[in-house]
C-alpha cells in the first residue's frame, strides 16, 4: 500500500482521479463526497450537499477545475474545486 485514506463511514461507490493525478475524488453511501491529497494521505474537502447516497463523482481533466456528483436524492451537482 502506498497510502490508506480514512474518513468515509460507509461503502465507497466510486473513485476518480483529477487530470494531473495528484487528487482523488470519492463518492460514498454516507451521503458525502470527498477530495483527497494522495501524496500526503489527507482529505482536503468533505462535501455534504446530498440527502442520500452519492453514487458517482467525476472531475474535469483539463481547463476549469470542476467536479460533479450524482446522488440517489435525484440530483446532480457541480462544484468548483477551489471553493469551500
């Protein structure tokens, strides 16, 4: 193992790397998504904007730094990585 990332409370449903490969995005059944710095093994942001499971997460590979989440609450939300 290179790094173990701890912080979610339930099953992780999806992982996605950013375009550079230094950030990892996770979607979880604990109703949260997260952004991780893999080199240091720390969670940079915890996103708690959904009211049900976060099923998927996807980060842009170039250009503006955005990521999108989709949830069982019936919503898809787009976030700017630099915010919050």
